[in-house]
């Protein structure tokens, strides 16, 4: 379990300090406690509540196997983000945000592959055959790519979420994520608009101590999600089998108690009749088990929740549903999901339901340009 978020710790770290009152964004009014000496003070009880809510969502995303991209290019946040996030093996951007990082991911991946190609040249000896001037040029290119894209070298597809420090500074990243419907988590100061993000954490995004304490809690939640995923991989299947066995054993015990007095020959007849009754609960158990719909390209955690709430909890159910019907469900669930295009979802779900994961991955890569 993640350590409990104490308001006292947030206060000591200066998380409550906002901007000058003349620089405020009126949409931050619900999160402002008071004004003092011309500076807005953030309500730390609301900060703690929002941070817990964000941590829970981030934990689920990490447990699902999706990457969370951390973005912080401001001077006081760079080193903190690089240090904390590298410990949980998540990608991060601490230099300039590369335009089209998300919306033109294919090109970004090509640049990362170029970096890998240079490394191969150095290993197989091709690099030494170049002239001195060419070697210098290649080394400079490699250093530039490493500086800007080295931290996302392992991110072979679009991230499952973005965590941003200062949405005002990273407004391009916010717009790109909104366009692709990628969930946005962010530290939001009193001069920012919380409506631009899905999970706003009202906090001081300028002080190093404030950024550090928020990142500490966030990365702990991500680490828990990754640990949960490891445990599920190791024992998830066994748990499912145990549950099914328990469902089947209960009626059998009752039958045995009722059939103790009759002879063994008489026991054979009711066993045949009772088989259908035993099979039904096992089938229901299988049907009721929700599948990870976020593996379908275009479905985020919020969209998946909306679909499951409307009975589309499996790939098979999604494959049998018309795209227009899915669109209606999303529109009714939330206005933020109304712009999603579910046209390809039934097709992808059909591949997933049939177990054609390689075919699905290949299709997704051709659309998004995601993997090697």
C-alpha cells in the first residue's frame, strides 16, 4: 500500500503556495482556500483528495501494462522527474518537447531507431570505416538524439497516460494528448486551467520541494501498479482455476450429502442429470469476467469503464456491437468521450477475441506506427 498522504507534509513542502492573485485562473476557484499578502493559498485537503484519486488511476494504468509518459521541462523539475521516474522504468521528457511527439509518433520512432542504428555501427565496426569528419558528425547526432529522446527509447507505442508538471508551459503536450484522447494527469497551479486535464492535482508547480513530494507519491503508486501486474502474471491463472473449482465443488458436496443413504448404483443416475447444472455456473463465471479493453487502440481507461458499465466487458461482446451503438454509449457516458471514433473497435475486438494478437498488433502498428 502507498503511504498515506498527510496534509502536514504537503504544508511543509510548500505545496499550498499559489501565484499572485492578479495572475489567477477563475476556474481554479474551487481549489483556492484563501488569499494572503496578494498570493492565493491552495486548499491542501482538496490537493490530498485529488492526489489520491490520481494515484488510484495511475496504479490501474501501470497494472494494465501501459506506459505513463512524464513531462517536465522547467529547470526546477528536470532532475527531480528524471531521478524519480527512472526508478519505476517509465519514459520521461525533461528537455524541449519535440513537436508531434504524440501526433506524429512514427517520425519520433524513426529518430529513436536512428540512434539504435548508430550504436550497431559502433559495435560491428562500420563506424571505424568512416572518415574523421563523418565520425564527428555521427557522434554529434547521437548525442543530440540521446539528450532529447534517450529517455523514451523503450517507448515503442503511444503512452497510456501523460503526467505533466505545469500545463501552462507544456501546453503543446496537453493539446496533443487531448487530440489523441490520452488521459492527462497534471500538477495544476492557480494560474492554470484545470479543465484541460482529466486528473488535476492543485499544487505549487514552481517549488522543487513541492514537485518532489507530489512525484514521490505518484511514482509509489506507479510502482505498486507494476508490482501488482507482476503478481497477476505469476498467479492470475491459478486463481481463476481455483475460483471455478470452488463454484463446481459446492453443488457436488450438497449432492453427496443427499445421496449418502442410497446404494452406489443409484448414485450414477443423478450424476448425469446434474452435469448441466454444474456447467452453467462455470460458464457464467467466464462470461462475467471483464477483459482488458484498453488493449484495443483508441480505448482509454474512461472509455473502457463506460463500455463495461453498458455490458460490453469482453472482446467478443465488443466485436458483436455496431460502431454506431458504441458511439451512443460513449456520448451518453461523457461529453469528453463523444469525439472518439469507434469505427475500428469491433474489428480489433474480433481479432482479440479470436486470439490473433500478432495480427492485431500488426494492424495497430500500421495505423499508429508504434513498434519495431
